[in-house]
């Protein structure tokens, strides 16, 4: 059955897209950075100390620069 599906997809021009090792690694890094970014944003929302807020803001800037370097556009 699976061979029939693959054959039908091949006739229609649909191919299985297998990500490369580099694409998988980039996605893993991006996911990890996004999780860290979410935590920093939550901590910023609950922070009342100016020095710690500055540290969190700097960290957020760093995370976002790393995400941008990986191709993240901020809309995710």
C-alpha cells in the first residue's frame, strides 16, 4: 500500500521532503532558543528589580540576534 502511495505521489510530482542533517540541527537550535526566549519574556513580565530587568533585556536581545542569524523572522 505504501509503495502505491509513493508511486502516485511521484506521478503527481509530489516528493517526500527529508530534511538534511543541517536543517534538523538548525531547527533544534531555533526551538531551544525560542524556549529560552519565552522564559525570558515571562521573567521580564514578572520582574520588578531594575538591574535584573536590564540583565533579562540584554539576554533577550542576545537570543533574538541568535534566532535572526538562524533565519527566524519574529513572526513565530
